[in-house]
């Protein structure tokens, strides 16, 4: 009888020791997981690994991605806008270019890639064709005088001057010159009538005179 009681007492002591050990282990595990950066507490206090926590929080990740995408798109649009602004500034600052189309009997005033104006012109007649090529404005004169290239007769400036009241020269062989000028006879504008010069209506050549400067490129095409 005494032996049986001793066995029961031993078992009770063993159970108490085993329970105490389990309790200590549980407390140690709790402290370790709470200080480990690779673990997080999930909903309901369950202990989750970092990967499992990320899977449990898809809403947070998906909220961050649209923000990143939106930021990237905003940066792209901003750079595109800058690019568009630089482009418009370059176009506005583009140099003036005159393009003479002999077959159209017109001169086109370009500013960058934009046609700012277009005027009808009279061109050189047969034997006195307007030279084709790339030139530039060499001189400008108000109320010019004109010397006839054949007779040498000098025509003074004034209302009846064959050059009108504006001269814009772009070609010379050292003796003769070719350029844009006005005329007292508007009816000849648009025909092949001159000695190589480009005749314009007086109101038109006055406008062109203001639109160009020395060095402005002139391209004469057929």
C-alpha cells in the first residue's frame, strides 16, 4: 500500500515538472517571436512569418503599386510637357527663311517651320531668268534709285521708280544686282517680266522689308 502511494506521488511530481517546463518554453517562444523582425502578428494574434504576413496584407501592397505607377506617369507627362515647351520655344525662336517658288510665282516667308506670309511676285523673263540656288539678304534700301542694266539710264527714287520704294538685294555679280523690289505697275506681278529681279506690289514689299534682315537666307527654287 505504501509502495502504491509512493508511485502516485512520483507521477504527480513528474507531471508538475513537465508542466512547468512547457510553461517556460511557451514564455520563451513568445518573447523570441515578439522581438524577431522576421515575424509579425497576424489577425487574431496568430504568429506569422514575414512572407505569410505579406500574403495576408495584399491590400497594402496593391495600394502602394498604383501610387508608384501614378508617380511614374506623372514624371513621364512632366518630361513630355517640357519637351513640348522646348519645342514650341525653338520654333518661336527659329530664324526667318525666304523660299521663292518660281513656278508658283510666289515668295514664302518661313519662321522656323511655319509659313508666316506669302506674296505674289514677278520673275525674270526669258534670257534674264532669276538665278536658282541658296543666297542671303545682302542689302536693304529705302527709296532706291535704279540703273538700267542695258542702257545705263538712271531712274531716281520716287513714285514712278521701277523699283518702287523698297529694295531687298540677295544676289550680285559685282556689277549687277538681283533682289525683291516694288513696282508702280501691279499688273506685271505674277508674270515673267523682269531682268531677273522679283517684282512685288508696293504694300507687299513694305511688309517683306520689315520681316527680313541682313543675312536672312533666301532659297530660290524652280
